[in-house]
């Protein structure tokens, strides 16, 4: 599948790496730099470079993990671009998960007010979510506090990378995959339900279909609302709870796992607010992927964290709650109402 739109050219194909050289050539870059992390670098970098035969490619490795999304990494990348004589016609390719994608995208968007940028995502989460939509950034006095919206020239999604992904990272991405089914596509939710074993076995045709469907959904949402003023907010289903849980656990609970608990809580809220009848079905699917649906959390701290969420623009907490699988609505609640609902949800969890 190739999508050509304001968000760049997006290629989701088995063996998509075969398209890499052609996509680079289309840009006619003066220089090319692949930015990766030290884990992906070891496993994949040499292999990927073989797909760009006709030109010199520079490489740079950043520290793997969330700590790599820092001012230090950013300044290292800017320095590399300056020392290497990069110009506005140079290209930075992010090869890695969301961390590499976010920090490279930010470096590319700010260096000389923007050089060419491309994404080759290697985690399930980055293939179905973070590589699409143009958000980037670094952590600075808080997660994702500094960043820009900057679209890549191309995004190349090849599910063969998923083969080497640790199981926990794979599940991390699956939470986002299930999210798409709940927020906007009942048929897709069913497809995931019917293919749990094949997905867990990482069968490439199934992963490719999943990536295609998720990318299409994300593209449609972002095209309608690039700057997250309306529809794009539905992508935060489970995330307002999830961010609070991540933070309260001092980031010991991974993002996807926290989002899984968050989605379960949002389903609980939906049951109370809208009479959502399919909570058990959503929780069952999460459990089949070994994702958690519950955690011991202290109510008051949870409420405090949720009201601080950076998407609570006008003082009200934004919750995304399903009406049925495949359809959600945005609800804004004041602190007292949030505390009341959460108390009920946590008591019945
Ligand atoms: N920009 C956005 O729209 C957006 C959306 C969601 C999340 N994010 C950001 O994404 C980040 C999380 O991304 P992530 O979950 O991809 O994590 P990550 O980039 O930290 O990757 C997870 C781990 O897997 C390793 N890895 C990556 N690909 C591999 C492969 N193919 N084989 C073996 N190991 C591999 C990495 O080295 C790392 O250790 C967070 O910083 C989050 O804020 C951004």
C-alpha cells in the first residue's frame, strides 16, 4: 500500500526496504544520514544500508530507550549536521522506534529551519502510531515537552523488523493496535480477535495487514485534524489514564501496559456514563495479549495527575469513552466529577 498525502509518502509493504533507494533518490539529497539507536544499530543498520547502494550514507547512533530523547542527543545530532556540512537539501533518516523517530524528527525540523526527514520505524508501536502524523520532540522537564509538528518526506514500513523485537515491546505496540479497533473500526477489532495466535506468532502477512489498517486510520484522523484540536484527540483513548499511571509508577509500568490499564478504566467510565455494553470484550482481548487491565493505584494521586495532563487545555480533563466498539466520544469532566466517577470505576474493577 502506498499513500501519498500531506503527511508524506507512506509505504506499507512486505519487503518495503526494497523501496528505500528509490525513495531517497526522489528527494535528491545532498547528504544522507541514518540515525538509529545502539540496539537497532547492532541488529539492523548494516542490513538497511545495503538497500541504498549508490551513495555514501553517514550513520549516527543515539542511546536506546526513553533517555535518548534528550537535549544532549539533540545537540549531538545538530553538531553532527554542522560538522558534516549538512544543508537544507540533506536528509536525516530515523531507523528505530518512537524514541529515534521523535528526536530525529525534531533535530531535522529545527536544523536550518528544516532539512529533509524520513522514517523507517522498527517497533510495532512506531509502525502503527508514532511514525505517522508528524509529531516529534524530546523530554525536557516532563515527557514530550518540547517539539514540533513536522512531516517526513517518506515513511517506509517493513514488518520484518518486528521479528527481532522483544516480546514486551511487541505487546507495547499491541495495546495501540487494539486501541484503533475500539476508537474507530469494529471490523478491525474483530480481525484482531480472530487472529490472536497468528499475531502472537508475528506472521508477516497478518502484521502487514495490521500495519496497513492502523496507518490508514491514523492518516485519516490526522488529515482531518493535524494539530489535535478536535478529532485527533480520540487517539488518546486510554492515554489520559495511562500517562498518570506511567508517572505514578515512576515509569516502571511501560507506556503500552499503562495505556492498556487506561483503556480498561476508560471502558469502566463508559459503562457508567454511556451504558457502554462491551467492556468485557475489550478487556478480554487485552488479556489475550498478556496486557494488564488493572493496577493498584491510589485514587487521589490518580486524579491529581489526570488534571495536570497537558491536554487539559481549559482546566477540564478530556476523556475518550467508547459508546460501542468502533465509536467513541470526547467527554470533558471537572476535577470533582472525575474523582467521583473514578472512585466508582476503581471500586468495581
Ligand atoms: N510522535 C508520536 O506521535 C508518538 C506517538 C506515540 C509514542 N511516541 C513516543 O514513542 C516513544 C516510544 O516508542 P517505542 O515504543 O517504539 O520505543 P523505543 O523507541 O524506545 O524502542 C523500544 C526498544 O526496542 C528496541 N528496538 C526497536 N526496534 C527494534 C527491533 N526491530 N528489534 C529489536 N529491538 C528493537 C529499541 O532499541 C528500544 O530499546 C516514546 O518516547 C513516546 O513518547 C511518539
